[in-house]
C-alpha cells in the first residue's frame, strides 16, 4: 500500500466536505482516526519501582489497590517537593512519575493560581525534556473531545504546547460509540477531571492576560 501522509488525508477530507457536506460526517471519523494511527505515540506509564521510591520519599501510602497511584496521592501543597525531587533525581522513570503528579495538581490548585504560578515552570520542564514527556503532553491534551467541558483543566494549555513543540495542531479522535461526561454534570466532584472550573472559556487566557 502506498504511504499516506497526514496532509494527504486532510486534503481528502477537505475535498469531500466541498463536494458533499452531509457525507463528510461519515468521512471525518475515518480520516481523523487514521491520522491518529499515523501519529500515535508509544505509551509510557509509571513503574512500580518509581512508585515505591516516591512513596517512601514523600511518606505517601502505596497499596496494591491504588491504581493510578500518581493521580490518587498528588497534593498541590507538596508541589515544591515534586520540583525538588525532579531536579535531584536522574532516573527517568522517577522523573516521569513526578511530572504526572505535578500536572495532576492542576486540578486542585486553581485557588492558588496554578496557571500563573506553576504552569510556566512545568511547561519549561516539559519542553526541555520532551523526549521523556512527549506521551505525557499527548495524554493531557485529551484526545476524546474538543469541548472544553470534557477536557482536563490543563488541556487547552497542553494543546498549545503540543503545537509549539511538534509544529502540528493537536487532533482529537473522539469516540463515536460513547459520549464523555461533562465536568458540569458533577459540580461538587473533586476528582481528577472535575473540580473548580474558572469561568474563562480558554483556561490558557489566565497565563496570557
């Protein structure tokens, strides 16, 4: 099969829209999902050794049932300790896990101006070590919707960073079989995707204004 580029797929989709806008709704998911396959990143995840090390260092609980440990234990009040450990440790698995914990605190630190105080530091670390954190940036861009109500709080900023670092706009590939849940459906929930949501439509405007 002849190699197909992202540009060729987008041109095909644009041509289809011009010819038949109604039919394009069926072409779009195929085109965008194919693009996602072409650009799909190899997933990277936290390791048990990194979790054990950080649990001991930070005096955090670590139980067998704690799936996604890095999200369950992350605390905004400890963000300075995460920065210190990241700078001190050379192990990539530990640094990867710490970065996930730092970003997770974005869901809990809006009262302390996370975007203005923490994001510039985190953004620079992601850019400086993009070879290590490429999948992290991709994950937090949130690939399942372009609606800000469905995203992580930090997703708009991550998408801008993705464009800066790769030269490509982030392309979401929403599921056409199920619809994600909006944060507004659970206004009192404090879990990782939900929480206190600023009124600005684009959260990155916090940093730019």
